[in-house]
């Protein structure tokens, strides 16, 4: 991911006051200790801009690799994958309730946190927020979009008490 100055970021309207979150958590791995359900809910809710029904699924490296290969054409396990169902680009109020799955590959998340000298909880918080923003239509394919998404992630994480996840990459 790329680091950008805040001056390049365009504001995005937040409609959090009426947004509702339905969340389920699935554990398909015994690797590591995942964050508590209450933490996961708090992180997801902090990134919520419109109502959503979300499944957070913790997987092992084999499932993470399979999903990344099948859906993105990349033959390796990645830290987080987001699968949005429905039109995530519809204007607020017209999209109804978003629905999607956020898949977190526990061994990859753990290895990244260790390699980047980050607290595992902070890394999980970042990836849940990242996945929630993808679900709501944010992406980082173009530099301008990455600026917006990274600034939003940093803002949400700061409100949750976590450091800027991109600070080391600057």
C-alpha cells in the first residue's frame, strides 16, 4: 500500500448514525488466538458508514491461498480478502443493507505483525477496518483512491486508540 499526504484526500460523507451492523464470526483455523468477538464488533462498527451484514471468517493458510487463487488469480495466502455481495457503489440510502464476507488468514496476519514489529491486536484492527471499507466500496487500485482509503483507515484506527498503520511505510 502507498503512503500519501492528507492534503490529497477528498472528504467522504459518513452516515454512521443510522447504520446498523449484523456480524457473525467463523473460526476455520486453530492457528493463534483471534481477537474477541467484542473487539471485532467494535472495529467493524467503527468503520461502518451504512448498514451491513458481515461474516468475519478466520482461516488457515491453505484456505486463504485457495480463496486468493480462485477469486484474485494470485497463488498465495494473503492477510485479508473482502467479498461484497450486491452493488457497493450505489449511493447511500439506495443500496439498502450491504452484505459480505471478510476473510482473515490468521497465520499470515500473525507473521506480518511479527515481521513489521506491530502488536497483533493492532494489525487485526487495521485489517478488519480495511476489509469493512472494501465492503463499502473503497479501494486502493489508483493512487488517488489509495489516498482516500488510507486516510480513512488511519482516522478510524486513531479513534480506536491505534497508531497509524502506514507510519512505518513513510
